[in-house]
C-alpha cells in the first residue's frame, strides 16, 4: 500500500538526510535504502532496495522525501513522549488565557523538536525551497499518484507546494482542545489554522535557533488568537471575545481577595455571558460572586450577580436552577430596594421567560404583564433610552409567553409591534442590531406556531443571514434560529433541507451541550432525527435517528429533566414516531400515554399546545390499531381538543385544525357522511380563506387529500368559526 511505501521512504530519508547535506542525497539513494518487501511477482529479493522509477511512482521530489523523513522522526518523538503529554492534558482549558497557553505549549514542543533534529530539519528547509521539485512531473516520470489522507500523505502533498505540514495533526489536537474555551470553529477553520501554524513554527524555529522555544510558542499562540479566533475587528462576536480576554487578564493581574478582584471577576462573568456562548462558564463564575456579595450585604452587586446567574442558567438550559435564582433575585430586590425599584421588574421578566420555556404559559404571561406595567409607568414618568430598553425586554418576554401558549395570532401581533418599535429606536438609542434580530426571531416563532410557514421561513432566513454576517454562528440566538428554521422546513415537507441545515450546525456537537446549552443541543438533535425519519430512503436512517434520540434521552436524564418539561414531551412524540417506524406501535402507545400522564394540570399553569399535539399523536396511533375501543378513545382525545375554549386554543390553531382533520378521516373511514361534512367545514367554507396556515403545512395538505374523498354535494355550506 502507498501508506507503507511513504513510511519506508520516510525511514530511509531520515537516516540519509541526517548524515549528508541535501544536495548530496539523490532520490536513487533513498530508493536503494528502502527496505520494503517486493511484490510476489517482483524480481528483487525481499528486503532489497527499490529503483528510482519506483520512488517516482510514490513521490515526485526530494523535498517530499526529506519531509517524510522529518514526519517519521516526529512520529517516533511523539510516541516516546505521549504518556507525559497525555498526563499534562487531563483537563480542557476553561478560559481564554488557558486556551492560549495550551496552544503555546503545543507550538513550543514543535520548536524544541526542530532544535533537537537540527540537521534533519535544515535539510527539510532546503527541500521546501527546492524549486526543481515544485512543478509538474516531467513526462519521463510516472503520473503523480493520489496521496492518502494521513499524516504522511498530507505531509508529502504539502511539501510538493513548499509547505511544512509535519506538525498539523499535533497542532489540530491542541486547537480542538483550546476551542472548548474560545468558542466554536468549523473543522475546516481548525485545520487551516493548524496547517499555517505548523509551517510558521517550523520556519521560525529553523531560522532563529537561538530563540527560546517557550517564547516562540507564546508568540505564535498570540498570532493564532488574533488571526483565527478574533479575526476581523468591529465584528460583534470578535468584540465580545476581546472584552472577555481583557477582563480575564485584569482578574489575573489583581491580588486575590481584594475588592478590585471581585469587581473584575464580576466584569469577567458579565463578559462571558455577553459572548452568547459561554453560558455554563458564566453561571459557574456568577454563583460564588452572588454568595460573596450577599454575605457582605452589598445588595446592589448581589442583586446584579443573582439576576445574571439566573439568566446564565436559563441560557444554558437549566430551568430549575434558573427559576431558583430568579425567585431569589425577586426576594432580594423586594427586601433591599422596595417594590417600585426596577430590579423587581427585572426579576419578574426573568421569571416570565423561564416560565414560558418551561411550559407554564399562564404564569409566564401574568409575570411578563406585571413587569411590563411597572416599566411602562416608569417610562412614562421618566422617558429615556434606558427606560425604554428595559420596557422592551419585558414586552419581549410577554410575546414569548404568547408564542408558547395557544394564542399565536396575538403573539404575531405583539412581535410585529415589538419589531417595529425596536427598528425605530435602533439608530437613536442603546439598542444594538442584535435586539432587532431577537425580535425578528420572536416574529418568526409566532408565525411558525400560527402555521404561516412561508412567512416564518422568510423572517427566520433573513435573521439567520444577518446573524451569520455578524460572525455569531455559535451564538445561542443564531442556533435558535437554525432550530426554528429546521422545524419550519420539516413542516413544509423539506426534510432534506432541514437535515442539511442541522448537519452543519455547531449545536449538534458535544462541545455545544457542555459549553453553551444542553437544552438547545437536545432540541436540534431531535429535529435532526425527525428529518431522518422523514427520509426512509436515506441509508441507515432508522438507526441514525434512533442514536440521536438516545443521545437526547441520555442528555435529559443527565440534567434531571423530568416528564413535565415540554422538551421531554416533544422527545416522547419523536420517540413514538421512531418506534412506529420500527414496527413497534404498541410501545409507542404506552410511551405517549405515560407522557400524557406526566403533563401538569392546565387549570393551574395554563393550557399547553403540546398537550393537544400529544393527544393528537396518541389518537393517530390508536386509530391505526383498528380496534373499536382504541378508535373510541382516539375520538375522545380529539373531541377534548375541539372542546377547548378559544381563549386557550385559537380557532385557527394548527393543533385544533389537526384534530378536525383526524376526526374527518375517522368519519370518512367509518361511513359517517354527515359528520364528515361538518368536520370538513373549516377547510371548505369561506372561513377557510381567513386561515393563516400555509398550504405546505402537513395539516392542510392532509385536509386537501381528505377533501377529495367528500361527496361533491357535501363540500359546500357556510359556517363560521363560532359554529365549530
């Protein structure tokens, strides 16, 4: 195999180029020194050297040979030092300072190796600059062969173009470890950075043999941070990381235990939260600060730290911990500052957002409206940009609560007003473009819940494109947009587009769940599994989707997420679809019944639209069983959805229309034309023209299919929504 040939050429070249200058070693000597067993039909005895022509069938120049020699020596060096190296890397970096130190350590190891192998590496420097071996192979030489995707293959390919890629794999490992602290980077970006650092480290170490290896490591690490992590100045993500880096260095320079150290630590934690990535880290740093400030009765700092701790936990996906800190923040604000202070409204806004995500729509709406009223009064008394900014945050929490309730049309109206208001204040006030994009996302979510797939897709794609232009690919808001757009594409009957969008997203990776948000990562994996289930023709679609759903279940169990959480209910529905596709519908029915039993009482916390979705999925499975008792239970579940008051579930809500559609199918299958006509009226009467649900929506697509089965005479009528 060519990999073995490259290895033997490297071993021979390492010996020869250590002993003689580059100009004195020809490729014929390298071939003669190769000790590769001959093929069965070969004329040469086993272990004999190879010809020059054979060498040219593997590589095309002496520069490649010496590069393989250095790579072979490097492999031996790494194998010898691997035990010590692994012992020193038992913990991933957690800060930007530690990330730079990890990269500096890896580069310094390269520089020390170059110094230790001085004569051999000097020959490589000569070979990389040997122009006679850089062009196309002469006609007398065999055609260049494809090289394997391995260390030796990539080393030989890079040497052909005058670059040293010997240390790329070593540096890639270091950069991937550092990525845990600095943020997400695409694998291609990590590979490009490692390749460039490999070439730079080699050339600098060869050309400046007197420089200290650790100094060179720190210098190239700083170059990597500026060139590949921060990138262009002026980009919001870059500025956020730069602020975090400055705060880290300020804390490192402060005496431990001083008042300035605590203040600097607070700035560092706030900077970590502001990146939109390091939520779990921010929570770890805010927790001791909140306890320290509370114990010292520094109420203003304690309130700020506690509130931001709750926000960091919410963004990281820990709803239980976030709710605990939000309650503590509210109690602290009331006791230390009084009910009229804006810190009370801040705590109420945080509680509202937590309740909305946790599937408690009624408390969420009440808390948000309470905070909005207080801030409206304060804004009317003392108008200003800061009071307006705080007011718009409470309004956004109210819109979010409406999105997660059964009234998405009200949410869409509120989101449109919020978006217009924020756009009007964008130039005049402290609001950044990010605030406008957050309102865009709320509008897209509201339209998605309403069933307006075309409108939702347009809004979500626009906001996502702007986020990416701002360099915020891994930002929580960006990945939320990716998840919402993937769901929109799934509903639109575009599972392939949805899967492609998610496959390239940072949110699917293990790094995202441990650093940013396990909840968001779980939701994106669930959508990816759904996209695979919708494409049964995809190879291994069933097994791959099952693995993704298993990862989701493990993730929720690890973080103590119970069945009352909306994410657990959504995962149960996806798991039921997977069980059904696997030929195990009875297990799917049991799973959905258990999930329905876990749902909280709607009288206490408000009606969840997820309840209707769960009942509809259960009814579908019961209907497919074909037993009379199952069909009776299915009709009862669907009738319960239709019996809901319109203030809990809007007349045109997709879940209500889906229940109509399912009952219509039952009526047609059972030969009940009168009931079928009544159930089809939402889709066949003039009232259907007012529906906001998109023609691509699966509910409306199924309704059109069933409508074709209706007798022509029964398709008319004139009934309004109030008659349903």
